[in-house]
């Protein structure tokens, strides 16, 4: 039976291998410190945080997220460690809330490895605090217990670390926040799920996408679905699993990068307990054979439409694969750690140093390690097989926006009258099973620009390529992404501008130019760069002023209120200081009013500008023209290999799609 703790209450732990699950409704930083008998932290080597996520017996997330799972093996803690204190803090400079009083109360659960809750604690009554000691696991005689702490710190992470007895806490807090910032830059974090009241947040221009509104809320169900963000739709309390489905939640809400609205009173109920309208039912799965998992079905997820169900299902598969591999790697690490401990104990006995006793001890320890690793691999293989079967039925059912270029759906594609929920920009996979690919979907309208890295230091594969070929391939990748965006928006509601300062991208840009789908000729030279940047900067300024004044009708009649994409080739060539400042302004302010960046650049070549451009790089999602292991999932932070979408050799699908875009514009008179 689960113990629901209040501040100061404790509960005996029935086991020593545990998970600590955190649900916060907004991205938070999770860490942990180890303490001795007096609670003293002996040094930074006893602190697990995003910059140093692993200690013996303890592992935390490498990034800020709304949901965390901390792995704890109390038997494997360093000698002398008698206490584990779990710390939560709000990330600095991420544009989110700055105090816990402005967000839903964080919920912390201590669970077994099977997910069974042992003790839970909701951290209520927080206000100006930006960091909090959530709970502690401590040894009392020969038993381990958990205590609900809930001690908040208005001085933030530095004050909390100082209270733990850490030397130079300000420096350590700064390094932790810097590690979090780096993690946010590489994390694949899906935007917040859509609300049941409206299909999408309206743009600042006053326009909205053309999808039908969600049905009105239905009466409250007996077992409410839940959402870890206060403004999201329904989502189940348990993550999507690779086993028979239990209706996965929408779009990996645990990774939501946007916090809840700070207007109005704060609901301190745990986010999982919130009520929402029930979604339309997913398609029924075929009955499973006795003893066999349910047969996978495309669209087997919650959602108001098939597109949304597929979107949620893909993110559920993404999370399943991340969790399954994390469990496998953790089990293997535990097996290795246990073998090392058993060998140390055996060899510390002088009697085992002579004769065959030592050899037998080593063989027994290795055999136990191999058995544990083998069982973990069997469990992983079962999960991977189920996910592979699911991927096999999902991929053919995807709409064009979610499909790769080789999918036949693109050959029958018609320019839509509604904006789709998301767009596929590549595939992700892990080394445990490289052929199992997860589509990388980004929500539309774009909430984050993209950067196609054309540098040879981007990856080992890039380092082996000729510089000119790599740059051409990077620009071809950007052109293909621009074409996909044009193809999934209604006619005239998406415009593409190109800056090519030296005119070096004539070849890759040819499909866009020849189809006549650009907003104007590619801008070249300093004058062309200045003209395009001035035009888009003016648009951002005008729309922002209209929004603040609540006067959208006063916008100039010649202002294009549709989404705008700026493709920049070979940055920073052709950019003076003013142009760099304008580009940073567009990156910061543009997405909120429908202006987005797609940059093709080598960061090394921009190093002359110094750290002034670091915020620009971090604000963009880095993708590569060749396979590279650089993206992190928003749950456990694995390094995923990103595979760009490629057009099949000899295919004319890109030209066909762009011709359809041009024809749709002519038919619409735009």
C-alpha cells in the first residue's frame, strides 16, 4: 500500500533498488547529494547533477525536464554514505518560471523497479523558492527509510547546496545551470500538447490553424486521464509501454519545455490527477493469442483525430525505446558493479588468495554477472521486438507530413487546407538496435528554429567528407526541409526567404527557384542580406506592436501574416555586426509571431564573433546532413543517432511536391 507522506513524515523502504519519479508540470533540474552519518556532503564527488549524473548506486537526469526518474541502488552507494537527498531546482535563463509558487506543486514518488509506488510526497506551500530539498533516503540502524522534507530556498540552487555543506556552492550551482543549458540545446523536447479547449495556441497575428476545434468537455470520468502540464489534454498516469497498450499520453508531455500559464490561482493538485475531456477512442486492436502481446495497431493512442493519435503513438514509441534501453543499460551496469563488489570482498579475504578459492570466486561472480546481463538482454529484446512490430504497422499509415520521402503517400500528396500537427525532420535510433528507427517529429507552427551543421567537426562521418561536398549536402538538406514545410501548409500560408550571400548555393536552391515558390530571389551580397533582414525585422516589430495594442486590424495591408521561414546559407559570410544583431533578434522574437530560422552554418567559422552567438546556437535545433549521435531524448538523455531524411536515388518526388505547391498557389490566386 502506498504511503502518502506529508512534510516531516517517514516510511520504511522494503527494498534497496528503487526509482524516484518526479512530476513537476514544468522543466526542473533534478539532482541528489550523499551524506555521511551526520548528513555532511564530503565533496563534489558525492553530488549527482546534470553535469555529473552518475555516482556509485545513483543516477540522475542530464537535463531539465518536467518528468524525471532517478535510479538508486542503496547497496551500491559509496562506503560511508548514509543519506541520499533529492534536490529540485528551476533552470535559470530558460525563459520559464522563476519560483515554485508559480507552477503546480511538484510530485515525488519512490517506487520499486516495477513501478509500484512505495511512498509519495506532494511539495505544497512553496512560494518564492526556486530550489527545494524534496526528500531524503536515510539509514537508521540496519534499515533504510524515506522522509518527506520539502525545504525550499529562495536563494536558489546555490543556497540549497550551501545548506548541504558544499564548499563554494555558487560555483557549483553555476556549473550545474551551464550543464542544463547545454542539455536544453541538444534535447529533442516536444512542445506542450494541445489543450482540449482549443486545438492550438493562436499566433500573435490573430490567426490560427484551420483544424477543427476539439469537442466540448464531457462529464468527468471515474479514473481521470492526466497531463503533467496544467494546460494540456488528457494523458495516462503511466507512460506508453512496449507491452499491450494502455492508451499512451500525448506527445511525451514529460519533456514539455513550456511551463504553465502564470495567470490566475495556482492549482496545487498533483498534475497527474487533473481532469480533462476524454479523447476519441483509438481503433480497437485485434485480439491477442493467449500468452501473446496484443497485436499493434496504427493510431493506437489517445487523440481527437487520427493524425493526433499517430503523433502521440510515435512519441510513445520514442519514450518506450528510451526507457527500455535505459533499463537494460542500468541492469548491465548493476551486474558489473555487483561483480566488482563480490570480487573485492572475495579477494579481501587472505584465504582466497591461495589455491583455487580465488579463481572459483571470480568465476562465480562473472557467471552471476553474465546471468543478470543475459536476463536484461532478453527483456530488452522482447520490448524491441514489440516496438519493431508496432513500427512496421505505423510507418505505412503515416500521413505525408509524418512520412519519409520514400513513402508512396508523397506521390499522391495534395496541398492541405489545414496545418498538420507536426512535421517529420529525420529519424532517431540507438546502438542497441540500429534498424529500429523512430520518426523525429516537430510540432507546427515551429516553436524553435533549426540549424543544419555544415562543419566537418560535426561528426566522424562529416570529418571524412570533402568540405565543398558537405556544404552542398547541408544546403540540400535545408532545401528539402523548406520544401516539406511548403507542402504541408495551405496555399499562401507559408513563405520562404533565402539569404545566400556569396551565391554559392545556386545548385541546391534550383528546385525552389525553378518551381517559383520562393518569396523572392535568393538574396546575395551585403545589400541583399540587409534588405531581407530589414523586411523580416519590420514584420516582427509590427506584429508585436499590434498584439500589445490588441489592434491586429491595424496591420498594413501589404503585410504577409502567414508563417515565414528564413533560410540562411554560409553564415556568417556576408553578415556585418548589424546583420548579426538582426539575426539574433529574429531567432529570439520571431517564432512567437511566425518568423522562423533555418540556418546552414559551420559554428567554427562563426567563432570570430565570440560568445555573443552562443545564445543563437542554443536556441536552434541542431541537425546534420549526415548521421550523427548528438541529440538527446527528453526522458533519460540518451545520445541518439540522427539520420536526415533522404530522397531516394533517381526520385523526382521533390520536384513533384514543389510543382504541386506552385499549382495550389495559382489556383488560390496567391
